[in-house]
C-alpha cells in the first residue's frame, strides 16, 4: 500500500480530530446516553481505519465500510443533539461537515484499494 502505517493516513488524523472535537463538545452534557453513543461512534471511525489497516486489503475494505457507517451514525446523532439543545449549531455543523468529508475520503481510499485488488488479479 502507499502508506506505512495508519498514522500516515490523513483520513485517520481527521477522524481522530473529530473524535476529540466530539468529546469536547459533549463535555458538559448531562444526556449521558446520547453523549456516550456519540463518543463511541466518533471513536469508532478512527479505530476501524486503524484496525483495518493492519489486516488484508479485503478486510481493510470491510473496516472502511464500518467506519463510514459510524460516521453516518455520528452525523445523525449530531442532528438529534442539536434539536434537543445538547450541542449548538456551530458544533453540529462542524461534526456533520467533517463527518461528510471523512466519508468522502473513506470512499476514495476504498476505491483505491479496490482498483489495486482488480489489477493484481
């Protein structure tokens, strides 16, 4: 692959930053269930990128798909958190926008891996 370690991947770095932002945004939240769910979804994005990168390319694709699902889950939770006044509009917008960008990057990485797998066979 074109990278040595998951730490080299820009998408992993951005996913980590999104997780930190999510934790910081929810620090004062008393809605423990939603806070926990959002924190776990945000951490899951970066974690699945990291875990998948240490496996075969075929498995990596599966983990990238899981990361995309967690990113979409986090977006949904951000919309809900805003509507119930758990986070403010700028926080919601940042989470949603960054999660969308990360999803695009994950799709691009997946397509790159799929292309490489097709040319190897």
